[in-house]
């Protein structure tokens, strides 16, 4: 079968469609026909050689977010059956460490992610599948696990409530648009930033109560000040956006960080933090229950996840180029 694999590290030229062995089900597994595998910055960081993946792992088929139809299941599987339409919760947990036993499961000390979705078929752990109703589009469903589950878990970590104001720096990408739509769905107010006014216009179709152009982190506190101190900042950019975001928080406000697109390291004013009782929290992914919750939002018609562009396996390299060029609002999806 065909798959889009990383055959060299560095950039989009290293993504090629190749032949790979046909997968078959093992104990507790299901075989899926992949209809959508969305692209995350995580895949781009892997491709750039910036996170964990090394030359000796190549060729490597990435793709964490998978939705499709069940083709076959191992005889031990009861959760799903051939013909079911499903989305994968890509979290692999050990089930036995103190964090798995105590929860939440995304704290697992042997936590890692499923990879392999940029392929025609995949085998996955059947327990990690969420069954979809017929009216949820499979391409749209493939946008939900990493971006929406992570954003939802961050909103929970930040204890956001209806009526709160949430700042989302860099609101036009996967996590950013997901956060914008989820904030609206829960009755809170969002302040969304981007370097691009046209991308903010496009975001407006999906939500974003206040959409402001912020060209660099230094501009952020003044640009946000007119809307008053915010209750929470969802920070997936890191770098200078941490200090700048902290300056926008009300006393006792909370910042949740899940990423480092701008930079891995942040310097911030600890005095402002302690005198104003602010909190900075880290967060990674979410729980399978979080994914089920965001699936239910979509099933209930509370929002549609925007798919900016789809690519077949031969064109998958272009998805990575488009993400690098920042010319995207919402998600990019490989449709094998
Ligand atoms: N820990 C976790 O579980 C987890 C889960 C999901 C994502 N993440 C992390 O969260 C981040 C976002 O992921 P994503 O998939 O949503 O990425 P994405 O779709 O590529 O995010 C695009 C957004 O990032 C902004 N951006 C891109 N490069 C930037 C830069 N150099 N400086 C400032 N802003 C920049 C863009 O701003 P413009 O609109 O101005 O172009 C856009 O709003 C990544 O760092 C990812 O690794 C972590
Ligand atoms: Zn564990």
C-alpha cells in the first residue's frame, strides 16, 4: 500500500509517497481505511529534525490524527466492528503507572503518540477508537484529536467558565482555531491574534469575538489592554509570548502553555507573577474523554472544524510547505 513518508529530515522536500508493507491486525487491534489524517506542527517539527526523530528512524510515516472506516478487527475486539466510522485517540499509555491509575491519563510516565496516519490503511488499538455518527465528516473528524482535544484540555486546566475572557495568541492555526471555537461553544469571550489581517478575517467566520493584528510579542500587552485584563491565556507559541501574555492577565489569572512554536525558552517577570497571584501551567494533549467531548460538540452542530486544504499522498509534501509558509487558517488534511 502507499504512504507519505519522511525519507530525509529538514523540510517538505523530504516527504515522499512510497510503498510500505500492508498492515494486519494483532491482539486488540483494528484495521482502518484512512479517510483523513490531519497535519499538526508536531509532524512538521519531526520533519525538521527538531523533535525526537533522527535519520536512523527513516523512512518514517508520521500522522497522529486519523479518522476512517473500520475494515477488520482482531477476534478479541468488541468496541468496534467492520463498517464503523471512527476517529482515533492517538494517546498510547501504559495503563499501569501511578499516573495511569490516578489520572488524568495524559500524565502517563510512558506516554507517547501514535504515528502512521499518512497511509492508506493503519492498524490501531481498538480501545482508542471513538465511534462517530453518520453526519460527522471523516475529514473534519481527523482534525479533532491533537488540536481540539489539546485546546479543550487547556481550557479545563485554565478553569475557564462561561463569561470569562480568553486570550489566544496565534489563533489561526490548529490549536488556535480549535481554542477559538471551543471558547465560543462554552459561552466565553475570545481575543484572537495573528500577524495577518486577512487570516483574522477568515477566522471571523468561525468565531473570535475580538480579532487583532499583533505583529510581535512586544505589541501584545498594549493591543489587548483595551479589552481589559483577561482571565486566561492559551499559549501555544511560547518564547516572548509568555512574558507578554502574562502582562495581559488579571490578578489570579491563569496561563496554560502547550507549545513552543515561537521559541522553547521564555523569560518572564517573576515579581509580576507572585505579586498578582498569577499561575503558569503546562499541558499536553488531553484524555480520551476530552476527545469524546469535542466529538459530541461537533455531532451536536455547535461548530464545524475548518479544513483549509486537503492533499492526496503524492501531494503531502505541499501540506508541510503550506504550514511552514503560515498561509493557513484551520487545519490541513492528508486524504489517502
Ligand atoms: N503539548 C501538546 O500536547 C500539543 C498539542 C498540540 C499542539 N502543540 C504545540 O502547539 C503549537 C501549535 O500547534 P498547531 O498544530 O496549532 O500549529 P499551527 O497550526 O502551525 O499554528 C499556526 C499558528 O501559529 C502562529 N505562528 C507560526 N509560527 C509563528 C512564529 N514563529 N511566531 C509566532 N507565531 C507563529 C501562526 O500565526 P500567524 O497567524 O501570525 O501566521 C498561527 O496562528 C505547536 O508548537 C505544537 O507543537 C502541543
Ligand atoms: Zn502510564
